[in-house]
C-alpha cells in the first residue's frame, strides 16, 4: 500500500533519478526544438531540390528508438565507433561506457536526432501558414531577416511551439526508454537512469513490483 511510497522517498537514488530526468528532458526538448526550427526556416525557402531535402529530414522519425540508440552507439562506441576515433584524435578521452558526462551527451544527441523530424514537420507547416504579405510588408518597412523572425514569425509560431514543447517533454520522459536501454542501460553508475527507466529496472530486473508501481503513479502525476 502506501508503505511503497514511504520507502520510495527514503531512497537517495530516486531523487537522483528525478534530477537526471529534469536535466535530460530539458536538454532534449531545447535542442530538438531549436534544431527543428532552424531546419524548418531554411526548408521554407525556395531552394533547388527542396522537396528532396524535406523528405530526407522526415525519414529519421520512422526509425524505432532502440534502433536509433544502436546506430548512435555504433558511431560513438569508445573502441569500435567511426566517430569516436576523431574525437580521441583531438585529445578527448571519449568513453560513454565509463564517463557519466559522455554517456549523457550521447543520449541527448541520439534522442534529439530522433525527435527533430517530428518537430520539423509541425514547424514547417506553421511557417507555410504565415501570410507572405506580412513578411513583404515588414521587408518594405526596413525590417531585416532577424527582426522579421522575432517580431512576426516566432510570435505566430508560439502556439505550435508550445504544443511541441509539451510533446517533447512527454517524449523525453517516456519515448526515450528504448534509446537508454540500447546505449547505456542507465549507466555508468546509474548516471543516466531517468524515471521511466528506473520504473523498468526496479520492477523487471529487481523484482520490486510494489515500488515500481508507486514510481509509475508518481511519474504519471508528474507528466500530467
């Protein structure tokens, strides 16, 4: 019963998982939204082969989270990764298997890459719905590209941005489980264990069904 909640809040590891979740979800939401908005603003221009670029940018969304995690692990594996060798060549002892900061960086990169396509679709649709006459009028009045973006484009995109912020936070809380399980499995030393992965670890691996159920209820309340 309620004793599960009492025991849960006596665990320092649970508070650590909360902090890790807050950091991880904030980084993933920020970078995925920022990158998607940048790509959408460029794809909204009249470019040669623009439709092909848009199609390529959407493709990563079709990749399953676990597959995305395996792909990034192969690229940044400390001994086998194709991109880890250049990193070590510049003097960085890259090892996400042992270094907590490296592991979190790799998770944020892979989770962000996986979500950019979804955000890109909505931002591109929002940009295409903005009347071109507003942009032309602002340009005639002497507003530069940055001024037009911050005073016209971004305010009109704010409902879309708020919707995507909510979706991305929920994605970081729940949808990244497959990525974490494929890359770090919560390690090293539980430094990348977020709340949803702790629910799985305690319930399935540690066989603490009562504590895991209590964590599930708290996680649901936090996300709501």
